[in-house]
C-alpha cells in the first residue's frame, strides 16, 4: 500500500514575490523541465484584484525567473507561464520525484511556504526524495504521512481536478474521432482557459501512463 505525504520545501521559485504579496496563492498546474535554462512552470495566481496587480508588477524583479507571460485572466485569478532562471531551476524537483517513484499531486505556495501533497510508494522513497531536496539546498519538513486508501484514479497519481476533467472529457466525447466537444467548449465548462485545460489533460495522461508502465497498475 502506498502513502500520502504532506510536506513543505523551502522553494526559491518566486520566493521574493510571494513574500512581498503573501495574500496571493500560487497553485502549480504543470512543471516542464527543460535543458539549457528552458524549464517552465505553469501556475494559477489567486487573490484580491489589487494584490494580483502588485504580484504581476513584482514578477519582473524576481531572481528565480527569466521571463513570464499571462495565459488567462479571470476575476481574482490569473494563469501564468514562467521560464525559470538557474536559481529557480534549483526549486524544480519534479524529475527528482519521478526518479525515486514519488508522484507530486498538489503544489501550493504563499508567503514563505510551499506546500506539497505527494503519493509515495514507501518510506524509503520519501527519504530519497528528501535527500534530493537537501542536495539542492532545500529544507524539507514532513507535516503528515498516512496510508493511502486511494481509489483507482488516485493510485494512478491523478489529482481530483485532473480526474474530473478527464472524466468529463470522456463523457462529452472529447476522445472520439471526430471530437464531439472542442477544447474551448470543455474549458468553458470548468471556467478555465483552453491552455489550462490542455495542461490538465496532459498531466492526467502522463500520470496514468507513468503508473501503468512503472508497474503501478492494480
């Protein structure tokens, strides 16, 4: 049986901006590791409109970023895609997690704190991930560890949001040939941009495939 771990990591990604505007919460949608300084992060920033404006104006000065762009703007919510600087790359632990069999389910940050929820196959795997974080100079603080009585979707590493989007896409005929619903129409049902919907679908597919081909299927 696998475990669910809840922990914090002293992540440098947008740390100065988060400290300056603690009222804004960052929720990671997709991590895209790259080579030669091309790693990217897609995330939602949520908070009061005036705080989001200040968050936007602080980003160009953040040492963890090379550049950024806004993908979608909603009331009290904005979807960003950022390219990480070398300092930001230090906080991207996605590949380390995959290497030791840890599936990062949720990443949320505000102020000084970056909170994670992850599915881990064993205590040893979590210990290896913690060591990888420390090798990057990131402090790791385990808050909670409990056995997972996960349903099939969670066993495949899907977040509730990814599960809901994939299920609705299947029901609505998104995967039929030809498609019975467009990306834009499906995104509208979830009140998100088509880019955000594509990211959720991509991460959901990737989680299922990794679970299957790593021998994690039931």
